[in-house]
C-alpha cells in the first residue's frame, strides 16, 4: 500500500500526513510513504518509525541534500528506527 503524504507545501493539495496516527494503527500490511512535501528530511524518520518499508521523496524538495548521507541505513536495519 502507498500512503501519499501531501501537507500543502510542495503541492497545493493536502492529504493524510500524520505518521504517528499510522503507527498507532499497528497495521499488519506493508506500506510505503510517498512524501510530497518540502523539507522531507524532517519527516523521513517519523515515517520509518511508523513502519514504512520504503520512503519516496521528490529530489527538488530536498534542500539539504548532504543531510541524506545520515539516512543511508536501510530501513529495518539495526539502528534505523
């Protein structure tokens, strides 16, 4: 399943964007988060903690490209959550 996350910053539309609410559901299915937001760096870890098996971002939204090196641990690897 894919969760499209729009907070109105990268695109004018809005959709579900609360990673903590997804985590509280304790879903038994695998899902990915498509972050259509500005500054996705600030939101990636929350979606990993929520259980996303894959995170998709828009490169043009990532202002701090060098900060991504800190997130290069594969999802599910020790220390990734």
